[in-house]
C-alpha cells in the first residue's frame, strides 16, 4: 500500500514539476523526496514521473494518480482537522519525515522536534555548532541484535570467520556495552 508520505512527496513533485522546489516545500532532502516518489512508483507498478536532466513531467498515469492522491490526502486532512479530533479534545500536529541521520539531526537542531539516534552516530552527526540535548533511555534500554550469517559450505567461510573475529575485536575495543554471542 502507498504511504501518506509517498503520496505527499509525489503530489509536491506533481505540483512543482521540480524536485528541489518540492523538497523545500516539504522540508525534506531531495534524495528522500526522490526515494519516496520512486517507492510509490514501485508500489503502484507504474511510472508516474518522467525525469530528465532539465525537467520533470507527469506521465498520463501520473496525471490520473495525482487526482486520486489529492483526494486521499484531502480526506486524511479532513479526518485530522478532524471534527473527530476536536470531539475528543485532541489536535493534529505537524510531522516531518526524513530518511537520513544527517537530515534528522539538522531538523532536531533546528527546533523541529526529537528523534532517536544511535549513540555511535552522536560524535559524527553532532559536530561543532550542532545544538542537541542528548538523553539516554532508562534501564532497560532498547537494544539490537546484529548477526553475521553465512552458508557453512561457502568457499569464503574462512574469510567470514576472520570478519567475525575482527568485528568482535572492534566491538570490545569500542567501549560500548554489548553482549557477544558465539565466542
């Protein structure tokens, strides 16, 4: 199913016929916008946009899809401004989506909300001049399981085992709190 973010990205491009202008309107990066529009084409199984080095055009299918996408987004907006929301005492809030850590960090530093960020990304993304307030999760903090799997009969099994040893050593040296399995 298409996502609302994909529909919004596509409609912005359809309106502006320019990726940079559409991205600026939605306050997202051009690459994220392009990725969302491409993902919508993949989900629908049809080409919606003709991209050249100089311009963007809607295909005939894109013209028809824009009409439907606009109707869907207007219905969602109606729902959210949604007499229904007011009846229960809620109000809609603005949401901005991004797909890259640098974009997320810049949005947060610019006062556009909060995000979850891997601790290992903080020194890289939170460089000089980036104003962030960092908070850690209370215990038990969420975690992640990362594995290296390979076919035992692979001709590169020895290299994979060597890679696994190197990864374990790097994790141990990093000082991160980890639990290693398969030592």
